């Protein structure tokens, strides 16, 4: 738990606070921007939650925090023992999508997502191991397959796969991060993962990066660290700053996503976003138009 003696000075006065163990992963202000915000080096509570609904939201951020840097009043501790996650993000004919919370420090607080499907649920990237989350997921039908979008966000995949006897997918070029994965994807071809769900290799951020695409229309793109939404600037982002392998290849991978009908992007890091009709195509073109001009470290 967060320690009051390490409470950061810029927190607003009141019972909720962020302490100095914050690693600035962004999970809290992605899930609860009404109460948490970044300073540039860490997070802080900009407004204290009021009322049950707001307190519940702030507690979601607390549970999600990968390093337990968020403090809350002691009397709320019993509430914390009840499972909040997974929470519904959106319903889709190819599978309803839930946010798992319980971010892991090992994946720098990356988001993971659960798709509920008739033919078996699919987990996109791994949260940290959590018995309350596992109990909830078991009630929801377990996890048949785990997609590891790239090497950075594998977290506690071994425990999740063992608990649910899941099949894990990772690209061969990132497979040293999860050599236990049962299925290694090879090459650049799109790969069906059952009806209405496919994997698309998108090398760039890492050599073995992949995205997962749900549905044939009004699709949901699980983008790993290939792309994410920047809510402050209201733009889709591919980041040269955070490109660990090959920026030119990453732009080629962005180009291969033209022509999709994406209605939601659910990334590993950064904000999720729901697109208006036609917005996806122009967002991708904006990245391509600016991407090749980027010679210094910056986001496009
Ligand atoms: S979730 Fe925790 S570690 Fe991440 S930014 Fe918020 S307080 Fe910091």
C-alpha cells in the first residue's frame, strides 16, 4: 500500500493520494482522468473523489496501479477485497470486450483485455497475477487463448496459462520473451484465430509486434504498443521515441492497416479511443504523412 509519509506534495488535499513510488505508467489517469493526472514525472490526485460512484472509479485506479502507489482511506479496505475487474468496455457481435486492470510492473503497467467469445475467451496481453481477477474470469468462462502482442507485455502469462490451460500465441521474432508459448507466429501473413478474430503481424516497435483485430465491420483493434490514442492532442500515435526495433518497418506496418474499418483502438499503453466513421483512415494517413519526416525523437 502507498505510504502517507511518501505522499507527493502536489496531490489535492484529502484522503486519496499518490506516493513517491509511482513509476508514471499512466494506468490511473487512463482509467480515471476525473481524479488522476500526470505531472510529467509521476501522477497525482488532482481532484478528490466525491460520492460512491466516483470513489469506486478511484478505487479501480488503485487496484490497477502496478506498484501500489495510490493511497485511500483505511475504511475502504474491505471494499477493495471485492473484485472490480474485469470491466466492460464495449459489446461487439464477435465478442464483448473487457478491461482486465491489475496492471503489471513487469509490463510497465500495460493494459490487458479479455474478449468473451462463444468458442472460448481470449486474453490480449497479460495482467499481473491476481486471485480475485482469476476468480472473476473463471466465472466468465476462463481463458482459452492468450495473445501476447509483443515481448514487453507478457507479464505473468505463465501463471494465467497454467491456471486456465490456455494456448498462448506470440510472434517467433519476440518468442524469447515467452519461449513457453505454445504457438509461434511466423512471417507477415494475417492469421485467423477463430471466427471474426485475426492476428496481424506489425513489426517495428519490436521485431515480433502483432495486433489483433476483432470483427469484420466496426472492428476493434488491440494494438499493443504499435499505435495508441493521445487524448490531449486528439491524435492517433505511432512513436519513434518508443520504437525499439525499426522505425521504417513500423511505418510500413502502419500502412498495412489502411483499409480497415476500426471503430475502437485498445492499446497496451496510452488511451483507448472510439473512432467516428471515416476517422480511422484519416488518422492512419496523418501518421504516414508525418512519419517519414521524423528525424528526431518525437511522436507523430
Ligand atoms: S497507476 Fe500507479 S504507477 Fe501508474 S501512474 Fe498511476 S500512481 Fe503511478
